[in-house]
């Protein structure tokens, strides 16, 4: 198995990306012990899971590097996005509660029902005609088929719409802290959107660096650490 420079870089950045998302998610969840606010648990859990599309790249690279074997295409595809609806349900519950949305349970149920249908279609093709779900390129990259692309795009749209919705509502608040928070969130979601789109159309390690930065900036915006807040507000 040949490890080219792009494959090595993509594998390393996939590992870093997943690690950063997990750290950020766990740190947000840990704030529940300080506040007893379940929003932190749900948001942290949801954010941690948003990194799932990069899990098989990180795992596949480590397995190929350690044992010289590749994940099967079916395993790669299932590990890539089959749990996204669970993480996004937690994310949506948190976002709708933060914004006090009416009928938020109905919104989450509608999302979950559509996501379940799309995932069932994707899984059907994985086990019957896998070319409709994806094609293997390397341990860190695959070409997605239409069944997987539709599933991924639907989840990305829901995540981005809810994220920008939260951002706009935060920016509308008049106090300086929340407006600063909103600016960080806006940058984070824009970076995530750019990185995620690039991941679908071109194989480049830089894509994963962009998404990694999005996770760090989201953490700053969502938790607003005192040191950073005080330094920027005083500028």
C-alpha cells in the first residue's frame, strides 16, 4: 500500500480534526456539572458527533498505517455518517430550546423522520448496489455516490440552517458580549460550510484544516472564555 504525501497529510489532519471536535464537545458537555443546564450536554454531544464524516478517514489511516489493511467500503460508508441523525437530533433540541422555538419537538421529529428515510435508502444501496453509495479511493478518501451525497447534504443543510439561525439571533442581541459571541459563531459556521463543501468536491488536506479551525472558533463563541472576551471587548 502506497502512502503518498496527500494521503499522509489527510490522515493526520483527519485525526487532528476528530480529536479537536471530541475535545471541544467534551469540554462543552463538562459545563453541565457547573451549571446543571442540559443545553451544554446536548450541544456538546451534537458538536462532537458532527465530526463523524471524518471518523473513517482517521480510523482507516491508523489501521492502514499499523496493519497494512484498509477498511471495507461498506464499513467506511457506515462509519462515515450513519450516526449523524442521532447527533443532529441532540443538536436541534439544544438549538430550539436556546431560542425557545414553538413546537420544537415537531421540528425534531420531522427532521428525524426524513433523515431515517434517507439513511435507510443509503444502507439499502450499501448492501445491494454499493456503487450508488460510494467508491473507494484510499484509506482516507472515497468518492460518494448519489445515495450518500443526498443523505450528507440533507444533514449538512439542517446543521447549517440551525447554526446560522442561532448566529443571527445572537447577533441581534444588544449587549457587547453576545454580539461578540455571534461574530465568532458566524465565522465558525462559515468555515465549517466552506470546509464541508470542499470535502465533497476535492481531495485536499487543507479542507480538514478549515473544518478544524471551525471547531476551535465555535468553542470560543459558544463558551466565550473570560480571558478572550475581556481582551477583545477592551480593544
